[in-house]
C-alpha cells in the first residue's frame, strides 16, 4: 500500500469528511464555532504513507504515542511541514529523542519530565509546547487499573508552573484521556475545571486536548479545543499498542 493507492486515499478522505461532519454537528449542539476545534490525526500503527495521504487532504497536525514509532515516521515525512504531537506516556530517558522532533507534548505529568524535556529542547535549540496530562480516573490513581499516565488533578497546577518557568517550554494547557468504561462527560467536565484554574494564572494556556474517536461529542460539549482522532480517520489498529 502506498500513498498513491487510490482506494486508501478515498477511504481516508471519506473518514475525514465523516469526522468533520461529526465535529460540526457536535459544535452546533454545543453552540460552538468549529474553527475553535482542532483535529489531530493519531497515526500510531499506521504507515508513514498514511501520514502523506492525510497531509495531502489538508491535515496539518499528527500525533503518535510511542517514541520508537514516532521518531522514524517524523523523519520519513520531514518534507511535509507537519506539526507533531506526542500523546503517549513518556519515560524521562526518551525526552531527548522526543524533544528533537515533537512540537507539542501532551503527556507531561510530572516535574521531572518537564525539566528533562525543557533541558533537551534547549540543548537542541528548539522550543516545545507542553500540556499537563491530568488523570481523571480515580481507579487508575489508586493503582487498580494500572497506570495510564496523568497527574492527580490537585498536582496539575504545580506541574504547569514547572513548565511555564522553563525558558525552552511553552505552557499550552491540559490534556486527558477519558477513563475506560467511565462517563466521559463527567471526566471532561472535571478537566474543564482544571483547565480553567490553570488558565486563570496563565491566560495563554488555552488548549484543552480531550476527545478521541469514541467520545469527541462529549469533549466538544465540555470545551475541548483539540481532538485526537485515530480509528475514526484511519480504521482499526492491531492491538499491540503499548
Ligand atoms: C491512540 C490514542 C488516541 C486516538 O484514539 P482513537 O480511539 O483511535 O481515536 C488519542 N489519544 C491518545 C493518548 C492515544 O494513545
């Protein structure tokens, strides 16, 4: 399959059109302007050719959740002038690699990671926008369901401070993943409160990255500014995603 495969191009074009229709309908219902809602195509497990197709269809923002996959894909598509979003859990020892190609890191959930990303970005002569990932799942914070990343909501403002004070980092706002099996509406309402608290202190930190293929309507209703869509655009993935 290549980026000139007409069937794949048509499939992604139709998926994109359907996703945009869902976004417009959800914005109409929430009395919001669709121009306030940005779409990030999460391309994990899909080939760089799909990234080329998305770019040819007007997508400017792409996301990945594993450095091992993101780094080569960003290199293979370096000619496209895309904005790269890193959305997965991140070990501090991957900060150097991620800081070399990512434009926005959505998953900053501890001070140590903020400092590592900032120091690595500075060394590379780059600036990174960082979002504080908030854990909205009581079960995972208690260790019941295993860690999915994210800071306790009470710790989020302190992590925002660590990002804002680093010269190589820009505090963009917040990000969250709705709890598995939970109510996305309640979770995204809580995220909105955390976002508002941070925005009170940092007026330019306006990003609320919330909403995936299954819950984008709830996210839009609760103020999301960025949606991270994978399966809705590219179809199902093999279940090997870590
Ligand atoms: C994979 C992933 C997405 C996209 O999920 P879909 O359900 O395929 O839309 C969004 N956010 C994160 C953090 C992801 O890992």
